[in-house]
C-alpha cells in the first residue's frame, strides 16, 4: 500500500486507477493526513437469471425451420 499527496494523485490518476484495478490499495493524503483510499472494484461475474444459470444450446439468430414457423402461425 502506498501513500501519495493529493496533488500528486491528481497528476497520476490514470496510473493509480490501473494499479488499483491490479489489486493495489492507494492512500491519498492532504496536508500529511490520510483522507481517501483508492481500491479497484471486483470484476462482474456471470449474471444469472433467477436461481439457475441459463444456457442456450443453439444460436438464436439462425433461421428457424419453415415447418416450425408454419405450425406457430397456424390458426385452428
């Protein structure tokens, strides 16, 4: 964990954000007193709908079989 003065942290913000994303914690101080801590956020994991993950076995954008389309739109 490293400590930087506020004015230095402002000048190196992009570098510090990258370091935080890599797991480093950075303390920012003003007038020699710690005032903030910069830490990276956890990367989002796999989102699940409900309680169980859903997997699609086929490509949903592929054309559908014409017989299936006709059966879907068939009116009785």
